[in-house]
């Protein structure tokens, strides 16, 4: 028994093991491959129905393939569809990145010898391909399971029950972290606790059956589940793997540019972040950024970017590049409901002080934006295959 496996003060059982989903939970494969199905459908004169595809989130590949061929009346068999689209997906998987907080959580669990498994509705061979591009993941997980290794995939509880069995932990002592309703239902059916981190923001209100709903893994608090707490905050800010954003500066204000390609922010980026802004002059300035979601009508991202200690005269209108390197906190519900998210002076003060520290400042010494960073990451990934 691990030294943290015990009963909490209120009598609830503490968690002994963690089971993680893959796609959309710890890896942004869903964002990376977003245009693949539409590209294939276009070959057959069909147009992708985004609402219909969102409802398929979390399905096994086989179930999804059967549904796509039927729903779009494609003139091919399910096997042909699979053979045609799989290589298209594989080309994109190499570019998939760990979602915010994923590497932090994985390394934390591994360091503290908490049993943790990877249980995905993907086929095992596809799981192996995806995680081969993520440094250390193959070695970190004590158990890795795909839907083809059990009788039924999610929403059946089979995957999670088998993961618990292989880890030698009772199901009631397992915590599942999922992004889809299919996965949440499977965890509940297995009798496990479940934390949902929805990958579809417009469906976040549907996750009420989960024990907890978070916007991002950066909000996850292991201590609440009887697990060893994180100890990686530096003062009032948390160092994170860099996130990149292109913006446009005009009339003294920064405006979000359209997200595209590999520099697009994952949907799970939410809260107050700190970082650096670089302009055409090559000058680099401190920045604090608030990122939320407007769910009033269409689910649209809201971004407020504030340059610290900069006068308008110092900057010419034009494109700017933002590199976010630290996280301060999540937004409150009240803050997220307003149309324009104001950044409090307290957060600005934290940003100023934190960005003076080497752990946040050293990022400015490296290639600043994704073009160089993504190439370097891909090279590292190839070495791990």
C-alpha cells in the first residue's frame, strides 16, 4: 500500500491510482487532425458536419468509421475508409503536442510512484504511434490499453476495469481523467471517480455526472484526491511549457489574430497567463494575458492581452508574437461571464515580479516562435521512436 493511500478526514476513500485518457485529454491529437476528415470527405463531394462530428467525440475508431461511411453515404466500405484515412491521420500525429499540464501531471505521478495507466478508445498500435513522439511517455505509464485489447470500448467500463486489474488496484480507488462524455460514462460505470476536462467548450455544461469539471489540467489539484500535492509553483506563478499566440497591435491595443495551424491555442488554455511579446523591432516586453470563453451565443474564445510597463510610443502598429511561459490562476465564473475580461492589478503585479525570475526569463534566449520551436521538437521526437 502506498503511503498516501488512506482515508480522508471526511471518511471518503483516497485515490490510489490514476487512469488517463489520451486523445483530447493529455494529447492534442484531435486539434492536430481536425481537418483530416473534411479533406477526405471533399474527395467524395461531401461536406463535413461539425455538429455531427462533435457528437462522435470519444468513439472507438471502428465505431466512428462505420458511422461516417453511413452518415455521409460514402461509396466505399468501412475497411476502405479506414485504409484511406489512417495514413492521413498518421502524418498529423507527429505534430501533436502534450496539452497544458499533461507532462507536469505525468511526471509528478511517476516521481511519486503513483500507479497510473493510459486507457484509450484508440487501437493499441495507434496509441503506440502517438505516444512515440512524446518524450518519456512510453516508459512512464505502467499500463497502456487500447479498445482492441478488451471486449468493448468506452462507454463500456471494460477498459478502465482492466487497467485497474493490471495495476492491482480496486476500481473504487481509481481516479479517471477524461475529456469526452463517452469516457466519463465509462468511468462512472466502472465505479470510479472521474475528473472531466472537456475538449469541447460548447458542451462543457453536459459533464454534470463527473465528480469534478476543470477547464485545464493546470487546475488539477492532486491533494484533493489524497495524492501527493504539486510543489512546482515559483512564488505566485507556475512555469509551463511555452504556448504561442499571434496578435495584431494597433491604436494602442493588442488584438487576437486568427488561430491557425500548429500555433493555435488548445481549447484547454484558460485563465491568467504571463509571458513575453515580441514586435518587429525585435524588442521583447512583459505581457499578462487573460483567456476565457464566451458561451452566451456561439462558443468563442475571449482574450485580453496587456503589455506591462510599456508606453504606446514605444511600439509601432503591426503583428506581434506572444509566448506564454507561466500560469497564475483560473478565471472565476463571474470573470468569464463578462464580455471583456479585465486583468486585475494584483495579477499584473504577480506578472511583473515573476517575469523577473530566471525560470520565466530564460525563454527569451531561445527561438521565440513556433516555426523554430516545432522543428526542434520534431527532431527530438524522431530520436525517441
